[in-house]
C-alpha cells in the first residue's frame, strides 16, 4: 500500500515539474515579446503600410449601327521600369541602366533615346512605387532578351498592355476622336465627381488616358473600365515586403458603344468628299477666273425619321492611330495649323458657313406663314402669287445720301434681262435671287415695323434649329449665327461691329433672304433643318449613339429618338416649298447633276447653294433628301459644303447625287478594313508548277 502512495506522489511531482517548465517558457516568451521586442514590433506595426498600385482597364469598343468594330483594343508589349527598384540604385548605376536599355530597345526596331527614358521615369505622372512604361509596342523578342538578363536590367520588365486600334484606319476620325494622357485639370475634374468609396468607381490616376475628342470624350464614362488594383505591403523605408494578393482586384473592361453611323456610307462620303474637292481644285486658273483652291469641306447625312446621324465627313482629316503612342509637338502643330487647313477641326460641327440659296426654303416658309404671297401681300408684284425677276433688284427704300449707292442694287447671277415671272415653288427650283430679294426687303422690312419688327425670317430660322447647337453627342459644337438687331448690339458693345442694332437696314434683310450677310450655319444644322422639312416639321436632336453594352453583351443604356419641337406649319405651305425642292433635280439648278438618276421611282427634294465669301472663291453647298413618296418615309437627308469650290451644282451637287443614288439603288460598296485592303493589294508571289515559291528552296 505504501508503494502505491509513493508512486502517486512521484507522478504528481513530475506533472508539477512539467507544468512549471511550460508556464516558465510561456512567461519567458511574454516577457521577451513585451520587453525586448516591443519596440521592434510596435515600430513595424506602425510603419508597414499597404500601397495601392492601379492598373488601367481596357476601354470598351466602338461599333457602327450594324455591329462592325470601328475602334478596338490590342495587346502590345511594353517595356517598363519599376521605380521602387530604381530607388536602390545610385546615379551611375541608373545612367548605365538607361543607356543599356535604350540600346536594347533601339536594336529591336524601336528607336529610343536615353533622354526619353529619363523623361518618362522622372515625370510627375508616376508615383514612387509605380511601374513606368518607357517603350510601347516593342518587338516580342525583347521579352526573352531582357528576361534572360535580370542582373543587367534590374527593375525592367516587358508586360502586356492594351492600346486602341482602328480596323478601318482613319475613317470617321473626327467622329470617333482619340484618347491621350489625362491632364492635371482633367484629373481633378473627373475625380471630383467620382466617389471612390463606391464599389466599381472609375477613378483616375495621373498616368491614365482619357478621351480627348469625339465620342471617345463624350462617352468616356461608359467606355472607361473599372481600374484594377494591387496592394503592396511597404515598410518605413519604402521597401516592398510582399504583395497582399488577397486584397487585389482585377480590372473590368469598359462598355462597348454602338453608334448610329453606317461605316459603308461613311467610307463613301469621305471618299466622295476628297475626290470632289480634288476634281474642282484649280489653284492656277485662267486669268480673270476665280482661284479655286477647294481645300476643305464637310458632309453630314441623317435619318429624317429619327434624327440619327448616318455619316459625318470632314476634310482634311487625321489618323487617330497617331495618338496611340503619343504625338509630337511638331505633329500637333501641323494638325492645328490654319495654313494647313486644320485637319484636327471637325468642320461638320465646328465650322460656320453662309448657307447661300439652301436657306431660301426657310425664307419661303416664313413668307407663306406671314401671308406675303397672295391678295393681301404688301408686295405689289406678289399679290397674284408671283414675282418678276429681271436679274437686278433696286431697294425702293434706299437712301443714297446715307448709304453708298452700290448697296442699293442687288444682282442675280446671269445677264439675260428678259422677263421672268415665277410663283414661289418655281422660284425655289430655279433659285431666283430677285424673288427672294423682294420678299426680304419689301415683305420682312415693313414701315412701320409690326409687332415682331422685321425678324420673321430669323424667327423661322430659329424654329428650324439655326442659331443653336443640335445637341449631337460630340464636344465643341458651334451654334452658328442668326443675325438680328440684338446681335448687332452685342457686337457693337464688344467692339466687333462699327454699328449697333438701331442701324439694321433693309439691305441686311435683303441679304439674309438669300442666305448671305452675317448668317452662319454649320453643316449639321443645315442637314437637320432639311431633315425637318423631309419629315413634315419634326425637329429632332441629332443622335450619334444607339446603345451601350457590357463586354458580355448585356445592354446598358439605350438612346432613342429625341424630339425637340414640332414646327406646326400649314401642310399646304410645306407642300408648296417641297414642290419647289422637287423641281430642282428635274428642271431647276440641279437638273444636269441628276441626269440619269432614278427620279421616277426615288424622287429627290434638293437645293443648290453658292455662298459668297469675301476675298475668296465661292463655297459650294448642296442639300437634299429622299425619297419623297406619299406612302413611304424619307430615308436620308444629306448636306455637302465645299470651301472655295465654286457653284453648288458644279462641286457639292455631284457628291450628294452620287451618295443618294447608292442609297436609292442599295449599291453602297462594303467598306474594307485596313487588313482586308492590304490583303487585296498584296503583291502576288510567282510559284512553280507545284505551287511553291521557286526562290524558297534556293
């Protein structure tokens, strides 16, 4: 019995001894952690932080109305330098690295200078821990070359990156726009309206790109993806301890954007515009004739039933691909040089032109609404609905002692003094200037002035969208000018004009009635006005996009027709004006242009215009829409304006006619991508009878 008690006490002593050792070790560890390592661990806890490294997401694609890709992305190889690694190198080591890297990149086929690498690395666009791109779209062989030599190129890597590509080359360049590095002002503006706490926020960093012009700018919020982010744990001296992948987030691509344009019509419009200008260009004319430079122009085509933009061409143009890897100051100056006719300028929405005689239908509608033609007319000759045209018009109210005598006489093109008497529709068809001189001077400049003064023409012009932008989803659109007394007053106050609105003369209204004087419109405004005539009086807001969709194909935002107003005009008045427009291609000023056109099955309403420009040759203007059939809606309204190109029927007319015929006969050529064109025109390699290249075996 005593033996068992001794054994039990022995076991208790052993258990107590083991417990004492364990508790001793525990207390020793606690004392060590709280005492000896306290300062070290607390410093690490306080100084180790997570640094965010953002990765820009691929932008969404841009497609035409039929789903053909106009702007895409491609993956390219980019040489980068990790600034965190560079921080550990002294100046000599950095200089040596930059020299060896510039040499390696240049030998691979992309000429790169040491100074360009230094400029990128030292740019304030990049933070201390950023990875800086120093050469974009390099030869893939560099990946192997640099990868095999990590000791020679510390911190250097070749990574994949997406950049914009343009399958159709420079087609629709002004409409699509381009992307470029974000500026500090843009960065502040964009990030001020974004709440970074919201999941999926599309925040920006100074190294990101942003849409600069075209739909790339307007639809930036949709096209931009959600940036990816990596988290690096960094100590108090800036050394990266490890990557915390559990917090990282991959980038999400932006939404695709579907436009309303038809790339086939767009391609043909651009080709017709360039060819048309070249056809009439005559920089060394016969002595006494105008110097026809024909340097620039624009075309706009819309769907009159919806306000959708079908095509928009501006010449000269540019290649948006030039901006992918950055554009030089010299290239930028060329694109903006007025002496080079500013290829970067979108003339369809940013250039103002006198519309010339294409404005006469608007004046006609105003005259009909005010009852200026008929028994109650103030114009004696117009009481039977006609006006005599003798090619010369003298202002009956002109005070020669106040105005120069030559401002009292207005002449029409032509020399035949014969008696020509027209009703309104025929006056539109043959573009009688004297007819509209009379309407302007004697119909809209009454004495005494009525409740609206003499601004009936201006009122109708504004109802048709002139004097204000069309709200097309493109930046930098201009509003044009509908001149009136208030316009003169404002210009006088600003020191632009030498006279104020109290000195608006009958001659001002006379010139306005034929689309001259100080009246200015953009091509897209003129096209939208003719689309409004075509659809019976509905003024649509021009629309350039149909919808957005995610990369998975889920539809996001849909853009439908946006009706701004309805003219609420007498249908009989609209029909009379349209009758005059229908006569232009048949017997009027456009009859030669439309010779051979299928007018019987596809009638066209059209108007020629020749806009006078001081010190330059006339600009050529042509507007049209069709088909005009009782049981069919019009398909297209189109306007072409060619600067310093001569008569409307001679220069702009054939361009519009050709485009309309392709639409009418469904014969638009299919636009080819640059790859398709290269394959089509690639040289053919001669082969032997067995089909092999005879030189390949030598």
